[in-house]
């Protein structure tokens, strides 16, 4: 399942990051981390994601390339 498709407040684990791995590693996102979508902005705006106790805004194009599994 893509991070973009994860329902709000559902916990999942990162399993694959296509094409944007280096950028997300700089933000502190790594394979195996637990994530939760906190908020989805309207009109194609970014997703607010909680990872390791921090909130990070990710654009939809980036969230589309992140794959997760439900925990």
C-alpha cells in the first residue's frame, strides 16, 4: 500500500522507498520506521506524517513513492 493511500491515524511500517530514499533519509525516515498520517491538506496539498515522534510534511508526489504495510 502507498503512504498516500493510508487512512488517517493508522499506524504502518515503511517497507520501500522508491527514487527518493536519499532525500527521506535526510529527513530521518528509514525502512522499518513506523509512520502515521496525521493530516491531509485539501486540494492536492501535502500530507502531515508523524515519524519517530516528529511531524514531517510530505508532498503527494513523494508520498506516492513510499510503500507501507499496516502494523
